[in-house]
C-alpha cells in the first residue's frame, strides 16, 4: 500500500488561474491570423510543461509525472517517455487540448492520476480504475512475486520427490481477500496459467470492477468473484467452491486508525477509506483473516499478507497467543524501501518447529 503522508491542502475554486494562462497562449491566434501569420502550434511537450508548472504551483504532488501521464494517455501512449521525439514536438489538435485540459482539471482537484485516466498497469496487466475502489500500489507487485516464488519452490520440491501428487500441486487454488480492483488475483491467474482464484471483497464497486477487469483480460473462466465481508465469518460454500486453498493472499486494510487523518487528500477524498482503516492498531481485518485461515487452507497452505512495518512483531505475538490455529510466521520480507512489509505465514500444527526468517 503506497501511501504518501501529507499536510492537508485546501483546493482553490476551479478555473480562473489555469484557464487564463492557457487562454493567454491561444489568444494570440486571432491576431496572428488577422495579420496573415500562421497561429502558433501547441506541442505535447509544451502542454506537459504548462500543466506541470501549474500542478506544482497548486501543491499537486508529483506534478511533472501527473502531467506526463495525462498527456500521454490522450495521445494513446502509456508514458510520455514512450512517445517518439517527433510525437512530443508535433502539434496537438484542438480536441486533444480540450481533453487534456479536462483531465488536468480533475488532477487539480486532487483526483489520483489512476482515476483521472481510468486505468493503471500492475504486473504487466492494464487494469481499469474507478473511484472509490482501492488503487494498487507498486509494492503490492512484490506480494504477488512472493506467491509466485513459493509456488515455484513447491513445484520443484514435488518434482524432486517424484510424487503422484505433483500434477495437482501444479494447479494452485488461491483465495484473494479484499481483492479491490482484482490486481492480485488477476496477476496470479495470468502468471499461473492453470491456477484458479476466489476473489473476495465486501464492496459492490470492488466486486464489479474485478469482474470487469477479469473479462477485459479474458480470465473470467478461472475466477470466482464473491461479495463477502470476511469479518462476518466463513462462508465455505462461497469461499471454497473448489475445496481448501493452497494460498490465502491479501492486501487488507492495515493503516492504524490514528494515522488516517495524515493521509494525502487524493486518498481521503477519493478512495474508499474502509479499504485502508485497520482499526486501532491496524489489525482488525488481519486478525479475522488469520482466525479463519485454518478453515480455508490445505494442510500445507500458506498465507501472504501485506502489512504496516509495525505489524510483524504484533502478528507474531498474536499467533503465539493463539496456538490452536496451528499458524506460524515463517518469514518477513521487506519492500523496495527496506521496510518490513510482507508476511509469509504457514499452516503447521507445530508453529515452534518453523524458524522465522527476515528477508
């Protein structure tokens, strides 16, 4: 969960300043036409510079990146850098200028870029994004990589043992709790081509968006999408349509409630705060997942969680105080900033026999 903590910032009224600046550039055109001169062309690079400066003046974070993403999107590209030098310097049509202006105005209102352009890439997949469904953050891609690595290790182990169970273990069953846009579930489906996933979220908007993204990516045949609040208990019929799962994976709400007010305006104004607020110590949903996991997992199953850096110690103590669950913290992995962010928890009847690792 890539969350930038910022001071509160009040939006000014829409329009006057940015409209006046852009109009001052275009106001020269009638005069030059009257004198027989060709009107000046507005290029993609010029618009990026214009909006980046205005974003910066208005306190919009990542001003240049925001401007580049929006201009590139209108021009049909993923990033501004992917445009050729000639495309960056080519004249922009009046319609494109209008579209860029409309989208940049939304960014001035602190709407996240992902919502502004309506899509975002995750693990090589282009996902549709709509408010208020939680936007997947870059570090969550590492959570997916950890599951992929564990599945690869399991396949290698079964091959070495030459067991008859090898084939079935090549087709993992996965439960994604708090699926949001479907980023984790669909990434795993795309990488593990014979896997099946049950994606669960309590929000109707999230369920609908996951379903739409699955259809856009032609992955709907291997996924069950369920609207269910994990805090209301286990519904085995909904959560286990194919039987116990190999992996439970989740990026649950884990922000400490006392930290919520410090989140950026983009988050507080547009994203569903229920997908962020983890209660007093950020553990309310995490505890529910851990309490129910033994009923959902196969005997050799694992749980992969994205958490706050303060959680590994809290989770380990909580698991030690609930030995009846048969769960043990196998490893803690750091994110790209070096912070402990991901937990690998194993279902074992002897938690003390497995040594916790910090990776």
